[in-house]
């Protein structure tokens, strides 16, 4: 196994808002940073509620994975961070659509006290490169 790692960057997903990369490829895996509902062009939070935010988060994750030569269909683990566990059903339904036709990845879902830019949902991902 190599100790090399490769940063992933794409204009099709929001640029990092801190000292991190959108993803790192290492050890045959794509380690995606958490994505929130930022529009990659305007860098503003998408309008609407948790449903609209979740749709954008999944688009952002897919864009990062595609830039890394992978896809959500190759995801092995995701973590969903919710500002309110009452949003679980809505987020779960939208998240599930991304994995139709394939075995969904392992996952954890947790409620947190606050998320960046006060969004309702953030999702990170680990996928096969």
C-alpha cells in the first residue's frame, strides 16, 4: 500500500470554506469531506427547507465523487448530520434515491447542535476510488 494521497477539486461542487479539500483519494478510497447545501456557483445556501438542502447535498457529493473517478454507487460509508432528528424521514427518503438499484452503504445518522452556515443537513462519504 502506498502512502500517497491525492486532493480532489471540482468547480461542480462548492469550494472548501476552510482548510480542507473536497476529497482526498488515499488507499484506494475516496474520503469526501462533509457537503452542505451550498450552490457551487453562488456559494449561497439553496432556498427552501431540508428537502431542498438534501437534494443539493447529494448533488454536491456526487460531483466530488465524479471528479475523483468514483460515484455514490461506489460509496461504502456515509454519515448524515442533522440539525433536527425530526427531519430524518425527509432526508432518508431523498438520500435513499441516490442508491436505487445498488446496495446502499453503511451509514450513521446523528443529530448535532449546529452545522456550518446553520444548514439543516450535512453528509460525508467514503467510497471506492
